[in-house]
C-alpha cells in the first residue's frame, strides 16, 4: 500500500531520493578571492547550442551565490570519485574569504572564458556567466547560467560513452541525512547497464510521423535514427522548410542546411549516422 509522506523543508533530500551530479563550483568574491564549494542541484535549461544554459539551486546566504551575484561568473567543475574526500573538505562552513581548495589536493588552472579559475583534476568543466537570477521567498536562490565554454580533458571529447563513463569515473550523489552524512556511489564498470532504445514494430507509425514529400535514401535513414519523441516535429519542420525553398525532395544537403540555419552544426547529424554497436552480452 502507498502512503503520502509529509513535505518538510528540504524535501528533495529529506525524503525524496534524488541521485545527482557532484560538482564543485569555483567563484571569486568582489575582492577577487577564490571560493569553492560542492553543488548538486544542477541541470540543463536550454539544450540548444545557440544559448546553452544550466539551472542551479543555491542557499541564498552561501558564499557561492553571493559571489556569483557580485561578479556574474562561475565555473562548474566535476570531480572524479577519487576526489570525494577533497570535495567534502570544500563543503565545510569555512569563513568568508577562505579558499577551500587550500584544504584539498586540488590545483587550479586558468579558465578559458571567465575569471574564476577551473580545477585541474576535474575532467569535465562548464565555464558560466549569469543569465537570470530568481530569489524564492525563504528558499533557494536559482541561477540560470549561460555556458560560455564546456571544457574537457582532451582525450575524452571523441570517446564513446562506454569508455567515457569508465574513464571519467564521476561519482553519483545520493543526498544526505540531516545535512551531516552525505552519501555517494562510485560507478563500477561491470555495474553499468546499457539499454538500446528499441523502435516500435512500425517505426513511422510508432513515432506518429508521416512524410508528405519524397526523401532521399540518406536523409530518410538519418530521419529514422532521430529519436521517435522528436521525429514527428523534425519531419514537419523539415518538409515545411523544404517546401518554402520550392523543393520537392528532402535531400541530406537540405536537411543539413536547415539544421545549420537553426544553430545546429552538421556534426549534429553524425550522432544519428553513427550507429553505436550493441555491447555483446
Ligand atoms: C555533495 C554536496 C552537494 C551540495 N549541493 C548543494 C546545492 O546544490 N545547493 C546548495 O545550496 N548547497 C549544496 N551543498 C551545500 C554547500 O556545498 C555548503 O553549504 C557549502 O558550505 C557552501 O559553501 P559556500 O558558502 O562557500 O558557497 C552541497 C553539499 C554537498 C556535500
């Protein structure tokens, strides 16, 4: 039988189990002093490359939130599981002006687009500026951050997801007990489960997609690899656009030209062209 639980302050961690990303945000205060602290309430906001943005939730009195308001810049650094102890050092309530990284084995490197430095040992980094600030009454301060640069250890960028998951070794945050005992999980290579998203028996109908123009073979193969959830929208937008151009056949060149016009570079299609092989069981 199910039972409703009481919604208390910090319900998202008090009762609701919410596995999430572990990051350390580096920021500078108005005097230029470095601050670092862990943050997990982070997710994508705008997923398109034209104005890529993240949404982040803060305690409004945190030094990080205050610094971001004062300077408009911050860096989201993702530490590997080996650095969980160092990450927890940065979570302590150090006084204002303390550089938490001095209590860790982390070192910093200059960021590419913003003034706060990045953490050298973090393989995945987002350099951000402030897009919007939302202050909730007696609750979180929300920042929508514009991603100025996504920065990785070079060898990770072209890796397949399988290999990248194992190489990056990012921990998963499992929340805390009473703001004192923090739980994390390490991903073990033999404990990662991959599923291929299968098509319904009749893929076009399953995605509720109908074509009204002819499609070249290559364009059709690419269309069919676009996830069913967005395939109908992509088909309609593409056919309308091709019609406006006075064309009657959707070729790969037209398909890519439209994507380019919408801010997606042609390598966007590579992920649909390049079928990943299913791992042997
Ligand atoms: C794994 C982890 C994740 C955290 N995530 C958040 C978060 O998303 N938002 C928040 O306000 N505090 C979060 N905290 C708590 C802050 O890191 C903590 O209050 C810290 O002392 C703030 O430091 P600052 O004042 O230098 O910003 C988290 C702590 C840990 C250990």
